[in-house]
């Protein structure tokens, strides 16, 4: 029986800058029927907490943040943490300064604050006092600011150039989740999938007891942890090819989970 539902945020639960009432109700029904709801996102842990409070979703039993670099329990206990090295952050500073003019958004978070250069994220209401924006913020990476992960948007040429430099100069230092015009960058060998595997071990449960849903490259590693992975028709074909089910909404996924459970 599927008792745990692990859900991405941006592009999955947050779509068109909002959360649908249908999805909220579906999650509430899943929880009321004895299920546990977990969020797995590239965002920082405090953003998950603010999101759940502001949208009235929960309880959220566990929180996977920074693409798996942090795992927290419902009580706030940190079950796992992995950070980028000082050298990795200094490298990112150098490369981002070279590419600044070709990038529209540079977002970095250290678990406590979100640091911006360029366009601000449209969902800042989930950051609430944790945003730092300054023209020279990139120059502080690896010096006074030590991000756990980076989210970068820009031309595909610029993203490709950044990836090439990472692979040549610092191979084996970063984990990359490349969606073409945007990329998530974090500590090597850390992903939502590794976090889900740690969650399974911590809870002493099997892959058949969880379902996962997401829409982007950083979600694919979660799909590999269970036979019940969901993505969307709006996801890229390469993402759809990795998932077990393709749906229109989180609510549709929850309905499918209920039907699967009826056969157990």
C-alpha cells in the first residue's frame, strides 16, 4: 500500500503562480485517509514551512530541501545535511561573474537566506524576510556567503558554457540538473533521489510504500526510487519517459494512488 506521497513544488504543486484548490483538497484527503505527505524541492527548508503555512497544506511529515542536501522531520530535526565546499563556491563565483550578462537569474541559498542577482523569483511570498538582493552579491560567494545550492536561468549557450567549465575544471564536485535554459547545481552525489533513499531507510519502509511526483530534471532521481512515479503532460518528453504515470494534476495523481491502493 502507498502510504507516503512525496511531492515537488514548483511546476508541480505550484503552477501558474498558485496552488489549485483541487490539489489542496486531494492532499488533505490523502492525509485524512492515513497517508503522510512529504515535500521534496530545490527550495530551502524555511520555504517549505512558509509554503505549507500560507497555503494551509499539511501536516508535512518530512521535508526534503535544496534538492536533497537537507532532510528535516516534521518536528524540525535535521536528519541529513550536505554542503558545497568553499572551493566549489569560489569556483561558482568566478564562473558566474564571467557569465553574468548572459544570465537572467542567479539564485543561491545557504539554508537560511536566499541570495539573488537578476530577476527575483515570482514566489517570494514563501521566502518572507529571507531574501538578500545586492548588485555585488555574486562576488561574495565563497567569501562571506556559502550557498548549498544554485539555481540559474539564462540562455542555453550560457548554461552549456557553465556546464563545460564545471566538467573541465571541477569534475566530481557538483551534481547538475540541467533543463536547458535553467539549471540546478548542488553537492556531488546529492539529489532528491538520494534523499528519498535515506528517507526509506530512516522510516524502514519499502519503495512500494511511496509515490513521488515532479516535473523537471531534478525530479528524475526520485522516479528511480519507486514503481509509482508521476509526472505531467506539460513536462518535457525526456522527463515523461522516466516516469511510470503521466497526469494532468497532483489531484489526478492522488486519485490514481487511491485506485492502486484498492488493489493491494
